[in-house]
């Protein structure tokens, strides 16, 4: 018996056809997978937006309730209804802290400003003295 060759002409043609089919299906399969991933991301986004919408609708319904409006005004704005006595409890630390009053910077006398400008001109820095109302930049 004669030995048959390993790769016949028919097998080679079959291999080429299988490769061509695989190559022609590769791009559509990749696009299909990509679109499926995109669809799942969009569904998740839609669910998030829908939950946000429901929260906003609940908040809108709540804001139409007159009792909620009164409660919010009392809590946030410290409003009192007619005939009510309201108290604001202060923390002990707030009463002890002294607010520092910011004092304006002392304006030097005119002769000191004049002498500083003379010294600056002598040194060649060209920096002018600062007056009380306006600041002159470097020249």
C-alpha cells in the first residue's frame, strides 16, 4: 500500500475555508460583545438615574406638605410659630471664645514714609513706601 500524504488538496481547501469563516466572524462577534457590554452599562446608568428621579419626586412631594415646611423652618431658620417660645441653646465653647476685632494697620507718620523712600532710592531697590490708602508697586 502506498502511503498517503498528510495534507491532501481537499484538506488544505477545507482549512482555508474554515479560516476564512473564522476571520469573517471575528469582527461581528467582537462588536456583539462590545455592544452587550455597552447595553449593560446603559442599563446600570438608567437604574441610577431612575433612583435619583424617585428620590427627587419624593422630596418634591415632601416639600408640598405644610407640616414638613414648618418643621424645616424651625430647624434650619430657627422660626417660631405664633404664641410659641423658642430657645436656642448655645454650646459652652462658643460663649468663651472672644472674637478678635481686626484693627487696621497703623499708618506710619509722613516723615518716616519720606525717609524710607529716600533710603530705597539711595539703595537702588526702587521700592516705594506704602501709604495708608493705596499701595504703590515696584518700579
